[in-house]
């Protein structure tokens, strides 16, 4: 496929494109039918409309689902299954029971707010007195897991003397569901009578927190407050590798040279300067001098090529550096890209994409897509195997790499793999990892909020656009195999973990490294932290094997 076919960000219709295979057809019918049932109810939904919107036939729909009621029941089963899978991915068992109950409650509030179709389907089924659900053993089994989850959290809270005895998980589930469903089901009437202030982003953030407060205050023992319990020391204290502290000492000494109120440009210079001063020796088998400028809808973009000296066409990795969308360069991530090229015997094309806030989204993404198109078109000149191209990046670069993979999937542009290193898959700062690691080191929650607003000033788009927050994509199916490197002490750890879970749920092959003892941006510490270099070797081994398998296919 030529470069000009992939170098533009697709519109919403293009992003919903799907490939004609049996599972994709079935999934497309399900999601289209969901929208029709939500809009018209079971009685008002027309099979002809569903068939027309899926570009298939009623005969094909009946082949998969039997009849209209069978299709409706399958839509209900799919909706509940998606919610239960998302609950399972929260990994609440490792959290303090108060924190776990708050997160589950606020997750339910956010899920129903985000997936309003789910609430409308529940309302439609209530009109039918739940008779279609009663015929589905699958829905009954799925929802029993929600009760078991609450039983486990409530039991732990009682064992620790925090929750009052005598309640049931079923009662808790009712209270949580009642608040979360009312927020959607009665929104139109409530807004018309009292105004829409509570349904603006600020009002919803407040109500989410209030919902968690109400459930916790209902369940806490008399005399105990959620705040008292949440302030108890963590059961498992953070463990950070000593090499990270050595790197922090060097970094803080360099930062001390900057005066207060220094400019963004000065901070960018320091970022690159620290990387240059700590740079490890470049592997002798890597050529580093080749640079190119590439035209793109987002303006010209520079790339630096790191190439292994072996002969013949090599696999290629398009690499997007980290730096919070606002700093960094191919040179600041030299240690990472040269070692990836050396240990994987490949070509790494490191992209010097335009930085925010001067160039907000989608400029960097447009440039990345143009680099990918240029690489495919120039593969022979570059000594690259056009059938073995992957994308990768760290932090903000991981976000861009994940979004690029989604676009390529929707445009049927093949990629071998995605290497996502402590990726920022969305900007939800309410997760446990943000509370546990809000003050860093290396990355703080207030910095994440600032960089998100610099990269995408439209805060509503931060919460809705999958090309800004890839976790929000309607589907993560058919994406390339992924390696997701987390950092246990990273505020964005749970964002990366949520993306790994979403890929796994969609059937994508995913390898996860938990990054015990490490922090966000740990690959910058390779000169001081042997563990960081060890982790990069693990990523390289994975990427080498993926490329090897692709070459033998």
C-alpha cells in the first residue's frame, strides 16, 4: 500500500471498518444490532435495517443467531460479558478493601456513563419483564461473578475490622447499580427539570466521587471513616531498584542548574543534555549517521536511522520516543534505539515528531503515519523488509505507537508487532497506581495532567477519542502481537495494564513485563541501573522472535 493511503488520520467511518471474515461479520452484526435495539427497542427494531447497515443479509443474520429474539439475546449477553470482563481486568484482589470497593463503585459509575447503550438495553429488557435474560444461562453465569467479586472485597473488609457485618454482596451490588444506572437512565428528565450542570465533566467527576463515598460510608463500621482506612500504610511498601536512585541523583543535580520559572525550551535542552551526558557506548555493529526529512500533513519530520551492519533486508521498528509529548528526540533515546537495533539485528527508524503544545494532536500521529508510509515505499533503498515492520515507543511514544497500530489495522496495513513501553493508553488519573505513585519518582500525576492538556487541549476528546487514548477504541481485535512493559512504581502502570487486558480480551497475543522495582521512564536510567538494561534485553528477545517467525511464515 502506498504512503499516501496511510498518512492521514481516518475519520470515524474509516475507523469502524472491518474485515470480512466469520468472526468479524458476527461481531459487526452484534454491534449494529445493539445500536438498533437501543434506538428502537426489541419490538421496534427491524431486521431489514440491521441487514442493510451490516451490508449482509437477513439470511446471514439468521444463520448466526436463529431469529430476532436470538439476536437480541446475544446482544444482551455480549453487553454483560464486556462489562464483566472489564471488572475482571481491574485486579482488585491486590488492593486494600476500602480502595477496592471505591474503585469498583467508581468503575461502575464510569462504565455506565461511558457505555450508555448498556443502560438503555437494561431499560429495554425491563420493559419486557426480563424474560429474554431469563432464557440465557450465560447472563446468569456472567453476573454471578460480580457478586463473588463483591463477596471477596466485603469479606476482606470485615476480616480487617473495617466493614460492618451483616450485609450481603447482593445488597451492595444493588446500591452501586442504582446510583450508576440512575445517572444515565434519568439524565434527560433530570436535566430538563433542574439543568445540566451535574452532567458536565466537572459535575460527573464530583458525582463519581460522591457515589464512592456513599457506598463506603454505608458499609464502614460506626466510628470509622473511609479516609481513616485509606490512610493506613500500604500492605506492601514500594520497592525501587537502587540503580534508579543513582539515576535520580544525577538528574536532580542537573535540574538544580535551572532557575525557577525556566522556559519549556530550556527544559527540553536539559532533557537532551542529561541523556547525552549519560549515554552508553554505541554498539560497534550499529550505523547511526543516516538522517532523512519526510513530508507529512503535519509538516516535515526528521528521522534518524539506526541500522545493524548485517547484510540483506532487515526488519524495521518505527520508534516513537517518550517525553510527555513535549520533549525528547531520537538523540535523547539513543541508548534504547541503538541497543534494540543491535540486539535484534534490525533497522530502527526513530521519529523526531513535532512536540506539544506548539503542535497538538494529531500532528505527531500524522507524521508517524507518513514515516511508516515512507518506510514501506522506500524499503528497498533502506535495506528493509517491507513485510516485517513493527511500531514501538515509550510513555507518550507508546501512546502514539498504539494509535498507529489501530489506524493500520483499520486500513489493512500489516504490522508485525507493537512494542509498548510504559504506554499511556488513556488519561484516567483516578486509578490506584496514580494514588500510590502520584508523586513519582520521575513522573508525577500533576505532570501527566499538564502534558495531556498540552497534547490535547480538548478534555472531552481526551475521554472519547481512541486516537488520543487508544484504550477507548471500540475494538482491539486483529491488532498485532504486543509486548507491554510496565513499571510497578509508575502512576500510569494501571493504564498500561488496562491496555494489555483489553488486547487480551480481544484475542491479541500479549506479553506483559510487570517491571518490579522500576519507575516510569526507567530506560533513561540504563547507565546507572542494570535492571533497566536487562528489561530492554527481554524486549529485544521478544521482538527478535516475532520478526523471526514473521520471516519464516
